């Protein structure tokens, strides 16, 4: 192999790995609706919730999670977070695992009746997702969930809907892509040498 060809191959491989090292940041958006088993009204209390809807990359999804009331900040406001990561499962079985944290506000709509607004930042749990989300290393989406009215005496089986402005997910390229491009460069070098 000539020195010129060796230099070309080395520069090509360097270019390949440099380009693969650049992660892709892609827009991500979701909308949907579901039910909360109950509205947690005691700090430290957690409640199961699920949702169905549509999201970027997932298509139609089903999600399941646990929401935890962390603290009250006033009589009608508080902070909350995910007790466990929420798992979004897409049509093809790929899973996106995310944590969330934010604030909640109770708004009176009648005697002893309220609806609640939950605003949270969702962020991916690195290394837990599967399929096309296995290489997600960062991301953020702001989600607002609004419940149907409920009473403090019986805050169970509460429907809600959620949506938010477009967020983003950051992906790193799959290792297989680097391997394929490396073999392509090696193949090119071999063909060039053979022609000589």
C-alpha cells in the first residue's frame, strides 16, 4: 500500500469517526390522555397512571408510570416527580424510559371540587430504553397534564389529558454504523491496491 493511499485511508477513517461522534438532536413531541388511579394528596404518596396517544418516533403509544407528590408549596400548589420512570411503548415494541419532575396546582371549580394542572420536564433515562431509543443520551420535553374535576373526598380514577410544545432527544450513532463505514474504507483501499 502506497504512502499516499495510506494517508488517504487514515484521513477517511478519521473523517468517518469524527462524523459519527457527532450526536443527532431530533425534535420530539407527544400528546395523549389517560387515567390516574388517584390524585396523591399526601407528600411522599405515589399513584399509578397510564396514557395512550401519539408521539414522535413511537407512533401510537401506551405509557405507564407512577407520580409522587414530593411536597406542598402552598395550600393549592406543590412539587411532584416520577416515583419510577414512565415507560412509553410504541407500536413496534420499542420503549422510551423517562423521568419527570415539576409543579402541580389545584384549581377550585365548585364546592369541594377541583381540577389539577401538572407541568413537568420529561428527561430520558440513559441506558434503559430499547430499540431505536437505546442510544438516546439526553433530551427534554415540557408536558402539561390537566385532569378532569374531582373531589378531595374521593380523588380516585381521575381522567387527564396531556401535551406540550416540541422538545428534543439526543441520539448517538449506533456502533454498527462505524463498523460498516470502516469496512467500506478498507474495501476501497483493497480494490485500489488490487488494480495496481
